[in-house]
């Protein structure tokens, strides 16, 4: 299951589109570089399997 979602960069506040791989677990955490400013965001992702949605919170890493 792949979910298209977005996160707001914790540094420059630009919207980044990402694809979350649901097979990695319903709670995921990893570092993703911002596509605009290239700084590393610490992503905390919670996946809702029934809705096929992902809630993403980005923090400075
Ligand atoms: Zn950024």
C-alpha cells in the first residue's frame, strides 16, 4: 500500500509531496530531505489503513 501525502517542511514551511509505503508499519519515523531547501526533516507518520491516509508531522532533525 502506497499513500500519496504531503508534509510541511519544518525549516522553510514549503509543502513537500511524498509517497508513504504502508508496508513499513502503521507508525513510521524517518529522515526526509526537503525538496525545496534540502534540509533534513524528521518525519513522524501515522497511517490509517481503512482510509488509506497518512498523517505526517515534520520536525527539525
Ligand atoms: Zn524546506
